[in-house]
C-alpha cells in the first residue's frame, strides 16, 4: 500500500487533556532509514503520535509497552505462535501504541490476512520494514527527530511567552496580548471573561462573530471548553478551525481565549502558544482586577461619605465627584438595589470558586457589575458603588431609573446557573449634594417596602409608597402586629379560610367606599349574601359602616398586613 503524508502535527492532546509531543506515524515513515518501508495496514492511523520506541524481544511484551510507542520486532518472539498475531494488534491498540513495525524473512515469512484486516478496522498502522535496515539506525534517527521537534516547539512557545510578558511589563493590556497572538498565528483571536462577555478581540469582524457564536452555543453549564485545546477536529492530526484554552488563576475561572481560522489552518502545535497567552492573560486580568478593586473601594468609600453627609460642602463634593467622572451638580435621584433572599437559603460555594468567596458574595459582585454596565450605558456621568449588602447608584433625571433596573436585570441574569432576583428602590429628585443623604434614606425605604408589598424583584419609587411610607416609619414591628390584632381580631390570622374570605370582603368594601352593589359585582356575590356578610363583619369588628374612624383603622390594619415581612 503506497504511503502519502497527510501533514500531521507535532503534538496532540492526551485523554487527560495534556499535550503530547512527538512525531506522527506519517512523519516517522518519512525519515531516510524508513524510505523503503511499506504501510500494509491501518492507513487511518497515520496521525497517531510516536513519542518513544521499543523493541519486542519477549512473547509477553504487553506488560512492557507504553502508550505512543512505535514497537519494532523481527517476529522472533512470535515464531512459534503465529495464530496469536491477529489478537496482538487488538491488544497493542488497546494499550495506546502508535504502530507496529515488523521485519519479515528471518523468523516470519508473512503476516496472516486477519492481522491486516484487524489493523485496518482499528486504524492501527502495520509497517513492513526493509531487511537491510538495523533497529539501531531507526531508533537513533526517529528519537533524534522527536527530540528536535520537541525542542523546536518548546523554544517557539518560550519565545512567544517572553514576547507576551514583555508586552505586560511594558504596560500593555489584554488587547495588546490578543493582537500579538493573532499576529503570531495569523488568525483571529478573542478573549472572553467568565460570563462569556468580550474582553478583547483581534481579527475580521465576521471571524470575531463566529467565535462569539461558538462560545454562546456551549450553553451556561457546558464545560467542554475547559480542557486545553478544545477543538473541532476529532482525530489527532486533524487541522481545526478553532482552538479554545481556559484562562485560570488562583483556582478561579477568568474566561477563555479562542483562536479561529476560517480556512482551518490551526494546528495543535498552536495550543502551547494559546496556553502561554492564557497564562499572561490571567496575569493581566488579575492585575486589572486588583487595581479596579482598590479604585472601586476608594470610590465606594467616598460615595458612602457623601450619602452619610460626611463629605463636606456641596462645592467640595461636586468637585471631588467630577474627578471620578460623576456629575453631582445637576438634579439627581438615588437608586438602591438589594439581592432578594426571601424564602431561600444561600446556595453552596460555586464549583471552581476559591475558598472564602461564597456564592452570595459572587452574586453581590455580579449585581454591582450589572448596575455599573447599565448606568454606563444610559448615564455615563452617573455614579455606582457596591456596598456590603446593596448597590447604590446616583443618576440624572434624564434617565428613567425603572429602565436602568430593567437593563441591570437582563445583564445580571446572563449565564446564571441559579435564578437570582433583586429589588430596587428609587428616591425623589434632589437638587444638591447636601440633600443626597435624605434621598439615600428614601431609596432604602422604598426597596424594603416595595419588596414587602410586591415580593421579590419589585421596583418601587418613594413617591408611590403612599400610606406605606408612613407605616414604614414605625421602627417596632411588634407594635404594628399588635395594632393589626387589636383592630381586626380573628380576621388577622390566615389559618381559617372562612375568616380569610371575610377579610377579603371587608377589603373590597373599604376600597369601594362601602358601595354594596359594586362590591357584590367584584366578588360575584348575591346582593343579599353580601348584606349578610356585612352584618357578620360588624358583629365582629364594630359598626364600621357608620364610624369613619373605625374604617380608617381597619384600612390601615389591612395595609399593614400587605407589608410582607413586618
């Protein structure tokens, strides 16, 4: 069978995801000492990688072979058991050998047809060696080529690593790193963060979009790209249109680097370069995160002082905020967002997250990032800061805070493995920095009362709270509970369905200003039935149809019951 070189790579991925350096079987057949060798079976296995060589001298060779070996034999150990040759191919393939090279004529005259058929079926190369070539010549030349190839690949990878490190030492960022890798490999390169958002890219727009689609198709829980060199090719030796390596530092997943070539020109030798790029990218990202964390803390501390009234007079506050890019010299409103935790326990630490960084902390950081992105998009002069249990934004009146909350919700929910919600409170508009502490208090009150009234995910404006704003001023919940029990009596509980139904009748009566006909229509009761119920309610609560003060107390008590969590 004639041999044709498929142009295989110099390395491949092992089953554990680590790189395996060596020559393909096709390249081994191209060395001068094997110029007259013939491939007689297993053509599909030419891409198998040869890392080492071994000589078969004993019948029980299976105990001594290792993966990626080229096994040489004269057939001497098999001369008395030719019937085992067919099984030998399957056993060697099962142990991950690269190929078997046999020299015929002295101990074996030919190979059984079933052995060749087995090699073709398994894609296990069978090589017929020329009789005038010594094993020592083959060993010396192939091992020398393997070592030279390994040295060349490692030298190139090290050179790339030094170039990328110099970029960082020279003050370059992730974009410069990506540009350098794209130039070295002559492909498009994209860097994504852990949420698959684009951090940097280099290449034609259509190629960058193709890589973005590759990342999106994986799905939120798909970890296929986590191993080094996830690729389109299925066999060692295949070229690929894309390669993916993870960016990991300190046990935390910082994202992915994807290289893409529309012509499928990427080889697995490029994985080493991408891995070095991922290492440098992790350095750049963690460095930027450290700087951002310090800057964010400084900004958050100053905003906290402003909202507490400790930052000085208006002129000082406005001038200091201008250095951050914040405009506090215009009418603004304060927005407070808090994670909803009602009815659910904090989930366990996310897989891959470093110790001490809980899922709750990660969610809080994600919420701050979502609001930062939303405010930057709608109001670049607005301020955002993440505090311990909330995110606070100060935005201009030309921006609708409810729209900001909608934008932040969409960003916050991207790629979340577990659904989380947050509630939002909005203050009145204020015209001076001195009024911001009061506005902050209004927004905080709005978020809490809004959640009590409407549940998780509520968006509440301070001016829309009405009587609930006054009720929220009562600092002692026990006092409110006592007022509800004294005013509603047995109707305050939820255990008896009949009493809950009566309470609903009372609520609709009060909402319709005691309009019996309208109440009967809303509740789908007969007029006489409703009259009976009114009489029963008055026996339990007093003559509320005649006493305006009693009606007011009943209305307030029903409002308190609507304020969940009090």
